[in-house]
């Protein structure tokens, strides 16, 4: 592709960001629709977030995605929030408008669409979510209306408490919280129908593990691991061996990315092109 002075720029910022398959998917979409735009990953540590955001604004980027660990912190640098992003308390997509940077959340829609496509039944179900970061907030928000019970387990109790306080106030539904320990996870899993990993464990090839044993993963469980990697995550491997239904993070990535593309371009996202681009990367964590 030929990049000229007229080429627009979209980006993804995070730390780490090297694992992201969004550049592959978004660049394929721009090319398919002949949009003169390029999507670039930028490694941005927390200490540089404000400067990076100001730079994007002044350089006139079309928009950008926000990933680990900035989805909550970025809010204070934006001029405006879409109501869904405000309610969730996390932003994963930013549009650069004439009047300023506007924050959106497409993760909520991404997880709903991924579960819908895989025909996962949520009615009357108990959902256990691991993590209390930006993605976990969006997932709780997306599922709380339909699920019977939501349980959030997180390493840092303070962040789980904040998620509970914020979302219970906005949604008027109860969210149960606990520590992410072997004991509390094993206990929660006994009553769980759908387990979702929304921690960042799993995305770096396994440099740390979830405190979960294969014996805790009973066959009746559906397991969604949103932390995709280049190979199947340890959680999905264990779940598959236990006979659970497993869903990788790629389907959610596709749908949150398609929604972001539509916010930036105002055009319908070429879903098949984006799906094929992701399939070419041969990431792990497919589904069965
Ligand atoms: P985030 O806001 O930084 O939150 C990270 C979460 O992971 C926190 O709950 C954190 O716990 C937990 N965590 C990190 N390292 C841990 C460890 N060693 N042990 C236990 N817990 C740990 O990140 P995010 O934006 O929510 O993203 C979380 C993951 O979801 C990332 O892997 C991201 O790539 C993935 N994601 C995928 C999609 C998709 O479309 N497939 C969409 C969004 C996000 P503490 O609170 O204790 O720090």
C-alpha cells in the first residue's frame, strides 16, 4: 500500500501491544474498502499516556484503540464520553472529532456478539469473571441484565470493590466479588455455567498462570478466554481436556474491532475480510 501525506492514521496504544492482532484485522478492512488509512501499534507506558493522547489529537489521527492497561485511566484525557463508555467506566475506542477526542466502548458489544454467535445461553446462568480491569467492566455490564448471577474474582480486592460499587450503582443489580485464589475460584466454579477469563494472564505465552486446576473445570462449563495469544492459552487447554466447551478471544476481538471500524469510518465493517485476516494469523484459542 502507498502511504502519502493524505493517508489517515488509526492506532492502538497499550503496554504491551506487540501481541495485538488488531493491526492485521483493521488494515485488511481499510484495504478491502479502499480507504486511505493505516492502522499502527504504539507501545505506550502509563507514564506517557497523556503525552501520547495529546500527540494523537494534534497530529489529527482518525481514531485509536486503547488496550491494557489504559482503558480506565484514559478517560480523564478525553473531551467527551459516549454514554455506554461512561456507564461501563472504560474506553477501548477513541474518535478524533472537530471538538475533541470522544471515548467509546465496543468491548461490551464484542462479547455479546461472540457469545451469541457461539449460541451460549445466558438466561438463568451463573457467570464467573476473572479480572476487574477495563475488559471485565465491559463484560459485567454486557451480561448483568441476562445472567442470573455475576461473580467477579480479582487479584487486587480494591479494584473489584470499585467495579462492584460503580456498576451496582449504575445498573441496580447485585455483583458478587471475591479474591482470585485457588480456593475461592474452585468454590465459585462449583456453581458456574460460564467462566470468562478477563485478566491479562494468557496473552504472553504463559509467564504466569491462573490459580485453577484441571479438576476444577467440570464438563458442564463453557469457558471463554478473551486473552488471546498466538497459541491456545493454558486455561483453554485445560478446559478442553476436561471436556468443557471452549471459546477463544478471537470472536470477541473481531466484533469489537468491527464496531470500532464503523465508529471511525461511518461505513459497514467488512466482517468476512476481517475474519479471514485473523484466521491467517493462526492464533490459538479457537472454539469448539
Ligand atoms: P487491564 O484493565 O489492565 O486489567 C488487567 C486485569 O488482569 C486486572 O484485573 C489485573 O488484576 C489482572 N491481572 C494482570 N496480571 C495478573 C496476574 N499475574 N495475576 C492475576 N491477575 C492479573 O486490562 P484489560 O484491558 O481489562 O484487558 C485484559 C485482557 O483482556 C488482556 O489480555 C486483553 O488483551 C484482553 N482483551 C481481549 C479482548 C478481545 O477482544 N479478545 C478485548 C479486550 C481485552 P489487578 O487488578 O490485580 O491488577
